C-alpha cells in the first residue's frame, strides 16, 4: 500500500473510453498519434485514477440535522434510535418518497461526488426495510447507474436495522431470507448482500444465516462489523468469505488476522467516527501490519457521515488513523475497486482499464490529504469524457 508507482512527467492516452497507453510523456508521444485539440495539459498537477467510494448509503430521503444538534448537546446515537429517530427517521422518509424523488436526491449527491473526483460508487439499500421499499431503492440505484456519469455498484442491505413494526427480530430475519433475498437476486438488482452485525441489531448467528442465504442466491457477502462493540463480525466476515467488512473500529486482533488470511478487504469509514465524535478510530496501522488490504469509503448517509467527499476521508485517514498519504490513495482507488469486485476495470491507470481519470490542482499527491476542506479536483474524466471542468475563478461547469 506504500507504492504508488508515480511517473513524473507522465501521460495517459485514451481511446473509446479506455486507457490505451500510460507512461513517460515523450515515449508515449512517439507511439501514440495525438491530435492537439484532444490534449489536456496537466503540467505541474497530479493525474490519478478517479476515486472509488467503496461504501455508501446513497439513496434515502429526508435529513437529520435536528439529531445532529441533539448529539452536540450530549444525546447518544442509541438513545435517539430508541426514541424512533436515527435510522428509523430516514426509513419513514424513504418509505414515503417516490422512486422519482429518490432518483432526484441520489442524482444530486452523485453530482457532488463527481465534482470531488469520485467516478465509481458502491450504493446500498437499507432504508426501506420492506420488500416493496427495498426493491424501490435498488431500482432507483439501477436508474441512477444508467442516467449518471458515475458507475454504481448495488448492494442489498435489507438487514440494515429492525423495522419498528417487527416485535420479533427472527420474524424479520425470516422475511429477509425467504422473500427479500430471492426476489432481489432473481431480478438481478444487487451484487452484494450486506448486514449490520452489531449489538442490539443483528447478532452473529442471524448475520451468518442471512449471509449464507445470500450466497446461495449468488449475492456475495459484505458486513458492517464491530463498529460499536467487538461482537466478532470480523471473524464472521472471514468465515463466510465476505468480499469486504466495513467499520472494524472494535475488531479483534484475531478477527483482523483471520480476515487477512481469508482475503477479506477491510473497508474503513473514518467519516462515521468523526461524525459520531467517538475517540476511537479503526486501528489501520495494526491492520496494515497484519497484511490486511484496506479500502476507504465515505459511508455517505444522512445520520452518521454526511459527506460526499473522498478527499475529506483521505485527510481523516491520515490524521486519525495515521495512514500515509500514499496508503490512503491506494485504499481509495485500487483497493476500493477490489472491495466491490471492479479491480479488473477501474482503480488504477493501466492499459485496458476504463479511462476514469482525475486531475488535481496540486504539485504532488501528498497535498491531497494535507490540504483539507476544499476541493482540489480540477477535471474529472469518466469513460474518456471530460465530465467536470472546474475553473477556480468560475465555479463548476459540467461538460
Ligand atoms: Zn454503512
């Protein structure tokens, strides 16, 4: 994760949306025919793969700024949830929203992500918690994938929370296993199945049952693991062969080692710890020491991580988890692509991959986490097309 393979005075050649050559500018000019009008001059700037946001809850309605203020006055996230707020607040608003509204809101968030340099986003359902509403959210994700420049990778999270109308948790688990997973799989609406494996939400045994059922229907497991308490979610991720496990603030040493051995990627989401004002962040240094590949994501959601900016996440990863700037870039590009099974086509500037390229107005890559709270992205090229061209003096314009 320390190696970026930086090419100084480098160039990338693109044709039909794909990278056809990459390397030293002079060498490239001798082998690739280039028309002047198609050249983007990035002299003195950083050119790198578009960010891959490996974990978001993109599609929802409503907002929770009231709770934000309550939490500042000392209210705990769990207390807010008990009073019918938190996730349940968003579930109510999302159930009441039409698919058109969800697409409009999701599209606005994607616009912001794109302008901040993100070109591929994993998007989870999970604010519906009924068969009808979970399908509605996944359909909204499919529409957004078709309509928006950003590519979306869909994940089903029917087991995100226990819906208020269910007294018995196991009854809801049965609904997820017997009705939701088969329907989602049959309609091809998701690639992955995620779950909140957490004290008071879904226990290890329920999580195992849901993820095993998902596997039988061809959905690869993902887990929200060990965020609040060390429940053993990391160990479960290794056991079920999850592609990735998210959060991991409280993951045990054993869990981290087992994940590394089983080839599970740790998706760290420091925006959530920041937003919840907790003092403990995932132990990225120990994870890297154990050989666990780390990916990063915004965890974009209306309650616990209200940001579309991967640049902000890189800064938090350096300052709060002591990752190096190079490690954060690897985690936010190629490793994030691995975490959503897209490393064969995105996440690095390599011949044959999609031409998802960003230009940042910084003299070297270390400025990306170092210079925080502002947008350093100048151009976004998606599938070989300039989709964002920002002039610092003229605001943002979309091409
Ligand atoms: Zn999440």
